[in-house]
């Protein structure tokens, strides 16, 4: 799935529902996989590690997710 770089900021953080989408809030997925598949990929090292922003807040760096999308062939 290709995305335009203009849809993501240059820097910042993304929560998991920004990455894999959320049907309840109509948030489209940047990477069209399930939440479980994404988290399993994080555990195995296939996908970037998250950053803890607080006790109950986990996020991924925009730069890491952009690089992952490019690596997966979603953008040229």
C-alpha cells in the first residue's frame, strides 16, 4: 500500500492505531496488517521497536515507520 509522504509529518510519534488502522474511528492503515501481526513482528525484530512515552503510552517514531514502508516497497 503506497502512501504519500505528505500524509505523515517529518518527525513525531505514531500510536499503533495510526499504523495498522482503526475501524471504529475510520483511521486508515499505513501498513495493511493486523495489530497482532504487527506486534509479533516487533517482538521478532521485523518491525521497529516502540518508545515508551509514559506508563501507559507506547508509540513509534515517524521516521522508523516511514523507513519500514519504503523497505516494504510501498513507496519509491
